[in-house]
C-alpha cells in the first residue's frame, strides 16, 4: 500500500506557538487524521498525539496548549505534502524578528516579555511531566522575572512589583518541589547503579520512595497549573510585559541596576567567614543568580565585560549548586534512613557519605570560583 500524507501546521495569528518552540500539526495519512504536538524541550519528537477532525484539535491537545493559545484563534500556516521535507520547510521563519529595543525601559519590557513567553513555552511540557527540562526552564523563567522585578527598585511601583514577586514565588515553590526531586532521582539513580549488588536492591527501594515523593510534588504542581490563581498571574504578567508600572520619567541605565545587584552580592560574600554554613553559601548562591540575571539584561548595552560576569557567575553557580545539591541529597537520605529497614538504612548511609564527600569537594572549589566572579564584576561595574 502506497503511503500518502499531508501535514497542516497550525498557529495563532500572532505566531505564539512557533515563536515559543511549539509545533502543532494535523497529519492526514492514508485517510487517518491525527493531531500532533512537538514541545521545545524535545524538538522533532511527538510529545502528544490524538485523533481528531479538521475543525479544531481534540480536547486532549487543546487542554495541553490552553495557556499558550489563550483566547487566540488557531489558523493554518503551512501545509507539507508527499515529497516535501518538513525539516527544510520549517527552518525558515515565517515571521520577522522583533526590532532591537533601544531605551532601558524598552529593554526591560523585552526581557519581561521574553521570560513570560518562556513560561508559556514550558507550561505544556511541565503539565505532561515527561521531560524534566521543562520544569527546570519554567522555574528559571520565574526566577528571572522575580529578579528583574527586584532589581528595578524604585523605578517601578513597589507594591505592584512586590505583589507580582510574591505570586511568582508561590508558583516557583511548586515548580521547585518537582525540580528538586527530579535532580535527586537523577543524581541518586546514577549512584545506586554503582553500588555493590547486595546494596543495590536497597538503594532501589530508596529511589522508589523518592519517586513517590516526586509524584506527590507533580500532583501538587498540576493543581497549581490548573488553578484560577495561576491564570490570574499569567494575565497580570502579560499586562506587565506590555505596560510595567513605571514611577517617574527618569530611566536608570541598565548597567547601574546590574552594578547595584553585584554590590549586594559582594556585601553578602564579604560577610562570610572562613567556614560558612551551608545556609550562608546557599544564600550567596541566590544572590549570585540575581547578579547574573541583572548582568544578562545589561549585556547588550555593556558588551564583553557584562558577558564575562555572566560566564563567571555560571561557574560560581555550578560550584555552589553542586554543594547545595549534595547538601539536599544528604539531608534527604538521612531522613529516609530514619524510617527504613536496616539494609535500606545502610544503603542510605553509604549514599549519604558520597554526598558528604561531594559537598567537601565543592566547598574547596567555591573560593576560586568566587575570586573569578568578583574580579569580573569589579571590572564590569567599576
């Protein structure tokens, strides 16, 4: 039987699906009609497929894309038939790129819009739960928005900004519960595989418990993403991306805002003694992220010096992040060991020892990473 197909791609009139790395198509092959979705976390792979007619996507797919599509109308944008290469046809963007923003306020708005659209882009993948990277990128976008609102200081209405930050914090905590367990399962899964055969079965029991906790966190996240509170937050973010609540007419240079965030980081780092607590290192890591995000916004204006701050901040985050992941893993393992049978508790103890060793190694790397970041920041924001 000869193969005959036609793929019709759909998008909103403003191109928000394609712009955010999603693809929606209705594929007609040998008379069978199927709607397919690709997500930005796994381009080229079908994340979800369901049979449906030509009028609209089936409810399974429509529900997945509800936040991205919103009230917009889906229209046909491209048809690919037998003999056409879908990859070649789709390489060419069908819409012009936005103009480069000029003023500081326009750049802030562009950054806000960019991160808001990242939230939209990774909402479907976070709902499906098959790609951990979706939750990670979703969470990063939330953090960047919170950091941006914080760094703007008195240039925006503080009540408005603080309320938005609080709601983003609520969303971020739900994402964080899932992300933390994703990291734990991935981290400990590799280490369990390296255990001796006698301990591996006990290690698998620990992983099963973590999988249960991850499932509980995912259920809580799904509840958040299905709530009216979340939809209200998205509406407020879209409004903020269009019209931030500026105060006054003066526009502060972006490098000034970035320098302020870096000085806050320096102050926190200067307060650390030679043997800081895990909590102090974690707080410094958070401040380093804020300084990095502010430098990212200023980078198009400042150039190479700001880009070096971003690079050095990533290195510092890698070292301090490895430390924090080990701290969380060790604490989790010791918690699970308390209620476990003897063999499982023993395996938990072995794995906890590995986390402790990793934590000590990371602590030795952090001062060097901070020295490089501090040097880059002093040069960029002098």
